């Protein structure tokens, strides 16, 4: 009910107010963000946006769909340009009921004949509806409204079709008597003079609206002094969009690239903002049932080696794997597992790594430090149940699920396939308390040693860069981290130093979750190729 009330407030306001055209939910939200207090849902621009003419070609159903999208998106009131009311009095009544249902603040109908033609086209040859019939339509609309504040505005096209001012005044007075809440006096004159004259002779029965499309340069004070209540800027959002779209299309058409356009057009980030993409993340936090109390720290500071070209403008976790950056896949997997509290430690090219809904840390010394230098930056968020993972690891989701389901205090994921032996690539080689088990073997396995120089015959697999601790395990991890960091050059070391430190004090400290493949990391171009970049 509020929208209609707000529209009434604009009409009753002692100063001249203005509303601006919108033709879809996007333009409506841009108008609302600009602080404009109301919308004009224009027949000219709605039809044009739909690829149609402003000749009653757009159906009532089609237009109601757009209005529904607009009123669902913005809170400012909408005055809908209802043309001739979509038929006779009975059609207009259906329209009014459906507008009330959709919280549209009001409708403006004009005294023309269906199918109507836009006021600026062949206007002298247009004809007006009989006054009695139009007054009946107004009364029918007022009787049909289900919201007592709903506004029915009556527009006279008398000046548009070339009638005298007297005829316009006469019609407007009759419409007010029939129950119209406001009248709209339309004019195609280049000056405000005809409408000014109308205002001078107007009885003041109801507020007056005008549409200064042709007399746009009239100063605001002139409208105010004349006693106009509401101005409609009737088509400016669509005209702005058309100009920009033509510029972009012509440029790309001529030059064949969008390279020089970036500063001329809205950023993709801005598109996401208008869509409230962050709101979805907030919503997921609030409403998705399987939210976990676990948090995640993703290490994404290094540039990687052998990836010079692919990382010229981005860190390696932003390299797309089958079209999606590795870090985005990681975030999707974390969300799917219910892990909402995610921190990312950035280093190389932090400006190219700005995912929404995560806490960002920066390791400005990423070039001199190892993984532990990055972990140190995020030390304060390592508490409770926490996953620590490399940002450039892409994996099947069941791996994360199994890791998070482990009942051990500290668990690492180890790939027992030893695929690095054949390819010769470097790996976080590990020795485990036993080789990968048979399918039905439920034994528990523990990490014995991790180092990338372990001899081939001593290796049971490779750590994939995912580690999860909980409770006392997190306390132990932090203690080991602090001990390693306390030594000179400690922050130049890798995660393996902390894991080995943990094993030194307790050989059963680190449980191994064995997998067989189903993951890659972006450590070498060969891996990237494997991921079908
Ligand atoms: C509209 O915006 O559709 C209007 C105003 O009705 S005008 O185009 O001037 O007729
Ligand atoms: Mg119109």
C-alpha cells in the first residue's frame, strides 16, 4: 500500500516534484539509486524496449510482467502510463485491479481512441475520445481500485490534437469531477507557454502533471510558480541507453575489438553490484542449512613458476580452468561444504584477486617468504575447525567432504597414485605409515615425513595442499607454526616444516586421508594443459 501513498505525497507536495522514466527493473533501480522519488513507466519506452511501436502494440499482460519486475526491485512509487486503458471501461477495471495487486502506485490514462499513437507522431490527425465515455472510464477505474490510495490520473491530449486551450481546460475539469486524482496536460510546444496559460486558468481542483519533453529547458522555478505539481521526464533513461549502446555497437562493428571501450562502459563489477551479487552470499550465510562452523584459510600469494605468460596480469589461482578461475572453483566447493567463513591470503597481484564475501589478507613480502609467511599473516583466523588449502588446487568435491568429515584432530589429504613419478614434476612427497589401502581396508594411516626430495622408493604419495585441523589439533598446529616461525628464516619455509614439526613431537599427530587422483594444481604448464585451460 505504501507505493500509492508515496505517489500521492508527491502530487500533494507544495513544491514541484519530478519522476523519471524507467522501462525495466534495471533502469528502475538506477533511477531509484539516483534519489529520484518516483518512476514513470512510459508506453513509449516500454514498447520500444520490447521492439514494438507506441501504438498499443504491447499487451496488458506483457506490460504487467515488466511492472511486476520493477515493483519487486524498487520501493519508489510507479506511475504507469496506461495509454487508453487497454480497451473500454471494463478492460480498464481489470488493469486497475492488477496494478493494485502489483503495488503500482497509480495509472495515467489519456483521452484518445484505441489503438492510440504517440503524441509526437502525426498528432494533428489524431482524435479524442468522447468526454462522457472517458469520464465513465475514470469512474470505472476509481470503483475498481483495491488500494484506497491508488492514483488514477487523467490526461488530456486536447492541445496535442490542436484544440484550443479552452477545450483542454474543459476536459480536465470534467475529468477531475469524474474522480481523477490528478490531471495531466500534455503539450508538444517548444515552450512552456501553453501549459503555463493552462495553469493560470486552472481551477486547482486536483494536482496537475506535465511532461516537458519538448520544453525541457524551462527553469524549475517556472513550473513551481505556475503551480505544476509533478514533472515527468518521460523517456530520458531509454534515450541515454540507446546512445550508449549505439556507440559501443558501432565501435566494435568498425574496429572489431572492445579494447578501447573499457573506460566508456560500466564495469562487470558494477553489473554485479546492481544485481546485488554479494546479497546472495549474505543470504547463503543466513539461510543455507548446512552452514558449517569450520572456516578456511586459502593461501594464494605466490605467482607460481613456469607460468610467466598466464600470470602476467593475475595470480596463478586466477588462471581459468575450463573457463573458471581455480580460486572460484575452490570457493564454490567451500560453499557447497557449508564453509562460509573464508580467508584468502594474497601476495602477487592482489588487485586481480577480489572475490566477494571473503576476508582478504595481504602478504606484501610474498616474494621473500614461503607459505609460512603467508600463513602468519592470517594467523589470527586460525581457530576452532579450520581448513588450510592452496588456492591453486582444483579437486573433486568429495575430497573436501571426506576431509571435513575426518574425526582426527589433524588430517592431510594424500594422493596415493604417485603420478609425479612418471611425469617427473615436483611434488610434496610424503611417507605414510602404510601404502594406500585396498577398497575395504578401514585402517588409519599417519603421516611420517613430508619433503619434496624424498627418494622414490620411500614415497607413498603426495600431499595435495589440503589440511584440516579441529579443536586441540588447531592448537597443536599453531604451536608448531609459532615454533617454526620463531627460528631465523622461519617464514621462508613451507607448510611441510610445520607438518614435520608436528610429527616430531607425536608420530600419530597427522592422520592421512588417502585419495587416488581427482585433483590438479597449477604448478606447471603441463598441469594447466591437463586442466584444459
Ligand atoms: C510516454 O512516455 O509514453 C508518454 C509521453 O506517454 S509522450 O511520449 O510524450 O506521449
Ligand atoms: Mg505514452
